[in-house]
C-alpha cells in the first residue's frame, strides 16, 4: 500500500493554482515560474482548501470504482490537517 505524499494536499493544490497563474505552461507568462511558486504558494492556500472542501464528496464516476466513504474520510483528514496548521 502506498504511504502517500510527503507534501500536504493543500500545499500541492496551492502550488498548482499559483503556478497556473504565473507559468507560461498555463495562463501566465513566466517560462520558469518555480521560484515564484516556492515563494508565493501560501497566498493560494485558502483557495486550495476550498478546492479540497469541494471534492470531499466524490462524483458518480469515482464512486463506481472505489469506496466513496473512504474517499470522503481521506479528503476530510487532509482538510482537518490544513485547518490545524492555520491555528
């Protein structure tokens, strides 16, 4: 069984949101946005937390191939960790 990532889901989502805004590979204009992402991903943390809250319930496609209760518990655990980090 995989042990999971070493970076929180909130951080990974925030980094994607930040990168998509600045990287030329997405909506931005920077060819090398990684240093910007390293410095500014935290500004996207609340958006990332909102994404996690939006996906805590899987859709019909996800439920058809896995256990939706486990999915919800996993996402809610990541949300709880992120909310604990804010305190």
